[in-house]
């Protein structure tokens, strides 16, 4: 019997080839009616035999196009209209704008095939793209998502491209960025003094390969900005890049052509393989098993970040040499945002790069490569940016109003929310310098425009000195303004991801977060729900002599540890030339020495006391080196510490931990074994605290989040032990473990606190 289904599909279903997909499905299943884009998604009027309709609906659910995200499919039965064909109806014009923009993704296999096919009209054309792949977020200027609102506006489609664009059965039907050598953007090779070397793609790729093999540095304009590339197997080239980029320690990311090449020198699990090959193409941190690249790529580290090519040009370059491994690092000076505007790139990068590969299409929204790692076959983000942004994080409950959450000042991402989605911004880095602050403000403006968000509620961290706090004050004007505790936000981020409603025990371990008592928190055991929290435990406070300075010069924290634990100062390594007496006076008089208990700072202090790290050049360097040292140990010593009950809080005596660590040092235990023992001491005492909280509250859901859980020893073992003890453990899988994820928690806490 003939039936009529009225089908509504919500999610990312516009500009991703959804209507032609439906059109083809309808023809295949003998369905009559039409499909159209409207304000919230796609509507389909479908008539056919019941069995055909069921098949049609199942295929919609299962086979939708790669860039689409289907949030919800609603079906209503209606009276039969007796349509005689299936067609694509003109979009309904409404004043409400389209909400979603897909992320930028890897070139798809169909386009790649055409790219390497000498008979194809897009043979070796670096801007080949189709409905299922290529740049999106990076080129959209405004909505609706039509070509004239993108960076492609100035390129007039040629008749061939236009024909494909208008054909519902073509892979490039309504592909806004579609282009070909006759009508699209072009590639250029320049020397760093702006002398044009070539406009010929074949010549450019060969020359670039040759330059790289000669040990030169080439800036290559990618999807979200410029990369700096050099031969990763060439010590001299890598060192030169470190020096010019002013980046002594922070590891460089690599790129190579094939998964086989990666497997040749790095350990790859099935999940890791899947992530490397995914359309998002993040940098994945993997364990080295064989030395193929310069040791200056990741000095003294066991883990290396690597990704596979995703732009046509990258694919072309690596096709020349299957053994090629390049450093592909963001085109910037240390701590500055990635360069993405051409003029600026020449200004800021010409003393780093010898040559520039660029093209005449603007990057509208910049993004760095995303960075991930895998533990126990679960993915974790260190940076969520290109490939993932601005994919929405879907919620069950709709937001009553539009919200804005600023994120924090470090590893910033902000968030906006409307309807049933939260959208996290790209990674915007540390908002310390005027240049990153400017980029942040521009990004906020851009997001509010392209997602048509008009916030009624403005949320930030409660840190009084954060740039994001004062900027949010200004943005809010007289609208509702909410301030959220940092570690509460970390925990609620995970609750939101896993749709947890009931209270949890939240372990939020990180470097710095402003506490409700005005001190610096960061080793928090919270009993939290989406609205409120209670502090149930933490490590005891210690002083940071010099405040911010101690975070960079971690030997100061080491000294403070000794002072507070009553251990002779002779134990301090790196004493030479240090203003020891001055720092002691500061500690004694408590001048400019804020109280803190951040896990990251405890790692810093111990790293200093073990002589591993004196001062850092990049965030978490001391902690990372401590972890690296611990990885070398074969055994560890059990360190017992008892939490002390103080005013309803379980306080872990940090001094006790330090004394016991130094006892091991006294006994002549190797530094790597002490480092591992320290990790286990943190794990064991955390387990004690969590168990005591469970005894008191009956809660057995535990959330772990915060930058310190980027430490694999800590994350993996605490997670495993908690599960063994019968806890349900929840971890962030869609957002970064560090402050890059807190804007999601801020948004949710903000909503819960609307009265
Ligand atoms: Zn494609
Ligand atoms: Zn064309
Ligand atoms: Fe944090």
C-alpha cells in the first residue's frame, strides 16, 4: 500500500551533499516526492510502497554523506499526495540563517584518484574538491553558506564547473568551493624576498622537494594557515628551524606519505591507525620504535607527533618519495598564533623560511592541526582544531537562549551555544600577548556572525586577572554575566559529553585555576553536578615565590618545597647563581608568593628537586620531562601518604610527599625510579581520597579531567585502578583534557544557573 512520510532531518545536512544523496536514494527506491533545505535542516516528502519507504529511511540513517552529521530524524505519516516524480525543491527563503558549517577535511579518495589521473581535467590541480571533502570552515565568511559568502567569491565558475555544480547526480552538485585549472585559485612559489620563482604546479612541487632535501625550510600555505616544513631526517635543518623559530624544546610534528611509513618507525595500534587515516587527519602522538628522524625533532622524548597528508599539494609532494618524512609545524614564532594571511606570513616568517608556497585564495578562519593521543584504544585531545572545528557537540536539551563562554586564558577555545548544540572554537593558544588577544577577539566576532548567535548570557572563568574575564565583562554589557570556577568547568565538560546528570566525584588536576578562596587550585577532588560543586579534597597549599615567575623558573618551586617541608636547602640542585636568600625572604614574609596546590606545579617542583628541569621554555616542560624520566624506570617504591581531614576536606599533605621523595633520593635510588615512585604516590593517595568520598556519599561515578591527565602514566593507571575498585570512570573524548575544553563546561554550568 502506498504511504506518505514527512521526514525531517536535523544536524549538519546542508552544504554537504545531502539533497543529491536523498535524490539518488529516492530514485533507487522508487520514491516520489521532493527534498528541500529549510531553516533547521532538510525536509523530505516521500511517497512509495511501505517497504520501499522503510528501506529509504534506513539508508538515510546509515549511508549519509561523509561531511554530514545527522542529529535527529523525525518521521510523520501524512495523507498521500500522489506525486508523479522526485525532485529537489528550491530552498525556502526565511530570515533565519543556516546554522552549521562543516570542518575542513582530507581530500577524498575520488578526488585523489582524479588528481593523479592524467586524463582528468583536474589532473594535479591542487584545489580539487568535491561535496565530500576539502576546505569549508576555513573559507566561509558569512552565511548562508553559498559561494558568494566564501573566499571563492572572486573566482567565476567556468562552464564545465558550472555544469557539474548544477547536476544533482554529480559529486560536485552545489559544492561551493568547486574549481578547476581553468577557473580556480592558483599556486605560487616565492623566494623569501618575494621573488616569484614559479606558477607551474609540477615545477613547484619538484623544486620544493629539492629544497627540502637540500636542508632548506619551506613555508607552505595549507588549509588553516602556513606550515613550516623541513627534512625531519636532517639534523642541521631541524636545528636551524628550532633556532629560527625560537623553540628549543617543544617537539615538532611530522608528516609522511603513508601509514606503512609511519608503522616502520612508530608503534601504531588499530585505533591509532583509524585516527591517522580519518578524514580529520589530526597529529597523533605515537611511541617511537625505531630511530628514523633527527633526535632534535622531539629532544629526549619517547613519543613523536605525526600526521598523514590532507591537502592535494601535500599528497603530491609525498607521492614523489615514499620515504620522505617532513617536520610540519605551525607557521609561527613560538607562542604566537599561526600565520594565515599572506602579507603577514611574509612579514613574520621570511626570516624562518627560505621559500614560500602560497596560493591566491584567502584563509578566512585559521586553525592549527589538531593533536590527539590514544590510551586503552580511546582517543584523547591535546588540541581540538582543524578537522573538528566547528562540528557541533550535540546536546539532548535545548538551550533556552544563546550563550557565550570565553574559555580560559591558556590553550584557549571559546564556545557558543544555541538550540541543541554547543560549538567550540578553534584552538587560539595562550592569550598573553596583544597579538593573540587580537586574534581571539576576531574569532569571537566571526563565530557570532557565521553561526548567527546573539548571546543573552556571557560566561567566563572566575579568575580576576584573565584577559577572557575582562573581555567577557565588556562583551556582556548589561546582559547576564556568570563566572565559573575553573575546575568545576573541567568536570562538567566531561559530564556534558557523557550526558551525566547525577553528581560525580570529579578529579580535576592541572596547573592553575582560580579557587573560590582566592588561592590557586589544581589538585581538586570535587563533588560536582552541572550546577554546583563542593570541594571534597586537594593537596595542601605551597607557595609560589614570585608568582608567575615560579611557573617558568621551576627551581623556585623546588626551593619552596624544601623550605616548607623543613628539608635542608643543600638538597636543591641548580643553586649556582640563584638569588636563594631573596627567595627565602619572600617565602618567610609571604611576599609575592601566592598559595597554590596545582598538580602541574607539584610535578614542576619535584622535577626541579630531582635535577631534571630547572626552568621551562614551554608549558608543562618540567612535568613532561619528569614523566619521560619515569618511563625509563623498571620498578618503583611505594610511598604511603595519608590524607588529613581538615574542615570537611581531605587534605593531602604535600610536604609529606616531598619528604618521602627526598628520602628516596637520600638512599641513592635512581632518579628514574624516584620519578616513577612519585607518579604512583599521586595515584595511590588519589585512590584513597576517592574511596573515602565514595564511603561518605555513595557516589561511584568518577570524572577525570585537566591538563595533568595528559600524563599517560597518571591517566592510564589511575583509570585502571579506579575501574578495578568498581568505579565508573568518565573521561573527555570529544574535548581536550587541558583548558581547551573548559568552555563547554562553562556553557553548561551557565545554563544550569539561569534562574
Ligand atoms: Zn572529494
Ligand atoms: Zn572550472
Ligand atoms: Fe585547567
